[in-house]
C-alpha cells in the first residue's frame, strides 16, 4: 500500500470517527437516578433531567454534587466508547503492532 492510499484511508477514518462522535449519545445517572445527563461523543451536554424530589433549596450543594458526578460519569463513558471505537478502527488498518 502506498503512502497516499494510507493517508486517504486515515482521512476517511477520521471523518467516520467524527460522525460517530457526533451521533453518539451516552446517558449517565447519579443519586440512584435522581440526576440524569445525556452527552454526545464530543462531550457536549444534550440534556439534564432532575427528579423533582432532589430539588431542595435547603440542600443545593448535594444537587450540585450529583450533577457533577453524572456529567463526569458521562464523560468517562464517552472516553471508553472512543477507545473501543479507535481500537477497532486501528486494527482494520492492518499495521503491525496495532
């Protein structure tokens, strides 16, 4: 395989990966489902749902912690999916050591 063909293949893979990350939706929860966040593969928050029972003016700190925990978990799930996807793509190149 010549270098130009490899570069073209790498560019196509990058475009597919970008589209997959745009299309990816990851959901994560915290507080036993009291807070739910959905992010895409670019780690942009698409939605945030709060159980009405968790909203209390007397415990704003707890709600903030639950939101942070849910967002961080969603970001971790995106990272895991990206690693899985990249591993599959790289093995398809047929390069030694991958």
